[in-house]
C-alpha cells in the first residue's frame, strides 16, 4: 500500500529570541488551527549570538532539505533585555527579511513569559527579569486572562518590592530577576508568605509559546523597534567614559542627544 504524499514545508514562520542568556530559534508551519512546531534550537551563549544564529538556521533548514526560500515571515522578541543580544538578533532578522522580502513582527518579552504559566494561575503574576546589578524589569498581570495590572518598567529591587506590594499580599513571581538576586528574594518570600515563586523552568519561553505568540502577531514590512526601557550602560556611564578618553562630558552628552534625534 502506497504511503500518502505529504506537502513539503513551505511559507514557514521563523521565530528568534535572544533578550537574555539563552538564544532560541524556532521554525513552524502555519495552518488553520495554529502553527505546527517543526524544529527548535537553543543555546546558552550570552553575547555570542552572532556565532550561532545563522549557522543554526542553516543547519535546521538543511535537516529538512530546505533553503531560505521556504521562509514566509520572521517574528523576533524585541525586548526588554540584553542590549547586545537584542541588537544581534534583530539585525539578523532584518537582514534575512530584507534579502528575501519577508514580513516582520516584534514580540514583547515579559508578556511572552507570562503566557506560559499564567493561564493556569489566578491572581497577580509578577514577571521580573534581570536588567543589571540591582535592577530588574517588572511587568505585572492578572491571571488567568493575563490582563496587565502594572506596566513594564525598570526598577531597583526596593522599587520592585513596593510595586508588587501595591497589587496585594498574594501573588506568583517568576523570571530571571529572582535567580540573579537570590538573597533579596529569599528575604522577600520570608516576609511575604502569600508570594509564590515559580520554577526556573519558566524563565525562558517554550518553543510552542514563541510560535503561538508569532501566530497572534501582526506582521508588516516595517522594521522591528526594540524595547530598551532603560538607558544602556554606556549611556548611563557616559561622563566617565568621555573623561577617560579626554572628551568633555557635556559635549559628549550633546552629541549623543543629537544622534538620538536624528
């Protein structure tokens, strides 16, 4: 008995994510009931995305006997997160899209993380990801429908404590911000027995979450605008950097502001 022929993969959705230490690449086939996962790859390579991203994509396509002509669209996590990771991943997405005439969509990182456990919970869910030492990105949602109850912001740990307290004494907390600040959050959980930490397994989106978010996204020919929320470390330390190079700090600031307006 002859086996039925299957349609070769085509018009594929590529999703790229690199706002934190883990770089993720997901390939899916859109259909009437959503997007079917074909393959995914992930690497924990902070600051080294450029070495893995495009070779990884080529490897995945080769395994299916495909080439980039089978891609139909690219979705990319646009932040907030590592400035270097975001720039590298967004640049790769823009380059591939420009060369192949593909549409693009940006995905917001903290709502994406919340979409994993959120539908199974009730009450507030605080998503905290690492920004830099002593600083986290925080966005809060009401579960299970994931209605935003506190907007995205970059906050000190004490500011984050107060923001979460404003949402009540009971909540679930998740994200890399917990893992990067263990002493602070150990004390926080001791002082707030109604706070429940979620497992580190939720610190990165699953491939299916990335594809589901891409399936809901609005694609266009416009570039993806990154979400930075806070100034980069270079901007925050501009005066010191300028002084070390023999430049006038005020003049360096004026030049930076002029470039930002250009």
